[in-house]
């Protein structure tokens, strides 16, 4: 994908679509839902709707999308996500800090898996301890079947995906019936959506909110370690947010985004017609800025592009960054007590989002 950026900012690729590698052009596409939609053949909706249902934000447009987004927005304020993370993940992160400070080697990948699963479970009204593992397992069971050159899942894959997600969507029925406004199902019930639609939303949040965090958190620590920034940020926490933003740019948790052309348009110098598939190569747009450097500001066209732009900008962005900061703060605290080093790492294979299979950190 990144090699296409050397060919041009917009390249038409057979069986894939129109690939956009330029940040400014990518932002233009993402902020024009009238011409570039998330619904229809070749879009994200075509990929996910058969598995999660029709009313889950990631496959909606227009007034319905805006209304559901407004209804759920209160769950993602800085105060709300801080309280959620402290409740379901705070004790585990404190234990991580203590283990590292005591000199114990710790694999950060299962730590991130438990964190992401527990937070999403808490968000959708499930028991964070019991549902953390199933939430992550269900998400990876589905995302592992996705291929860029295949615009939708096969009927067999859809059935497998639904079966995998049943482990977390079935328990969400209670949250819907309880109507707790502190949960996604409860808010959807208040909006008048059905129990089936609420279960689909639980599945969608598991898909979008677990694997991205599990990929990013170990890579964040590895980047700081490998570039020599770990000690700098540990000593000056005012630099932590910039370090997280820059690590998101380099790791790109959403390496590609999909849109379907809904009306005749141009992307740069390339004309596109209704039905064309647009593949936004976020990874190329983000990494064009250069290597990891938290002191370098991001230009406006690139700012948080990995979370999208326009009406579909990632609603869960505050939750994702709060989780990253929670783990990072534990690691930084431990580093001050006992300088940390990475003693073993293995890259994950056959995954939708690049990441580590193992990343062991040990106090010197």
C-alpha cells in the first residue's frame, strides 16, 4: 500500500479501488459524505452490516447517524472515559506498575488485551472481568477474516462472525432491558432502537474498540523505548500527550479507510464515478511526515486523520487515548523506579492491524 504513494497521491488499482495516499485529499474525501459514503457496495457497510446489523454508526449516514451519535456522545466525554477506565482498568494498571517496578518481566500484549476487553465490556454494560477475554476474542475472530481485495465477507464468514460475537452480544440483552444510560444498550433503548440493534452496536464497539488498542499500546511503549524517548517522557509528563499523538501517527491504528463514491467527483486530478470504491491509505498519508518526533507539530490536514474526519470522526477517540495514557503512566512510573528495557518481542502475523504478538518489558 505504501509503495503506491510513490506512484502518485491518487492511484486506481484493479480489484482494490481508487487509493488515496495524500493527507489533504484524504481529508477532503472524509469530510464530503454526499459524494463519498460509508454505505453501499464496496463500503464499510457492505463489509460489516451482515455481521452487526444496520444501526451501529460505522455503517450509517445522514440524520439517523447524527442522532445516534448525539445519543452516545455523553459516554465519550473526557470525564466519562476517565471514570470508566479508572473503574475497570485502574487496578490492573496499578498492578502493572508495581510488577515492573519490582523487576518482574511483563508481556504488554496480554496486558493490553485485558485492558481493551474490560473497557469495552464496561462501556456496553457487561461485567468487565468476565467479558474482557470474550470481547477481544470475538473481535479478532471477525477482523482476521477481512482482506482489502475482498469487499465483503462470504456467507460462511458472516455466520462465523455472528457466532463469535454472540458471546458478548447475548449478555448485552440485560443491559438493554435495564435501560442504564451509562451503557451503550441503555442509551439506544432510550433512543427507541430495538434490542436487536443494540446488540449489533455492542458487536460493533467490540470490533472497533479492542484490536486497535491492543495493537497500539505495546507499539507505543516500543516506540518510546526504541527512540530513547521513554526516559524523557517519564521525567516530564507534560510531553506525554504529544508522544501519544505522534505514536498514533507513526503506528496508524486505522491503516486504511473505505468509502463508496455516491456522486460524480474528483479526487485531486482523478475523476471518480458512482459505485467506485475509494481506499484511503491513512498509513501512507500519516507516515509521509517522517520518523517519530513528538516535538514536531502535525500540519492541519494530517491532525488526527487516523481517527477519521468529518461526521464520522471516531466517537471513541477519547476512550482510546485514555486507555493508552493509563498504561503509559504505569510504565513511566515504573521506569522512574527501575529503568525498563524490552527483552523480547515478536510481531503478530495474519492480523488486520499490525502489532506485536509478544512484547516483554523488564526493569534493569
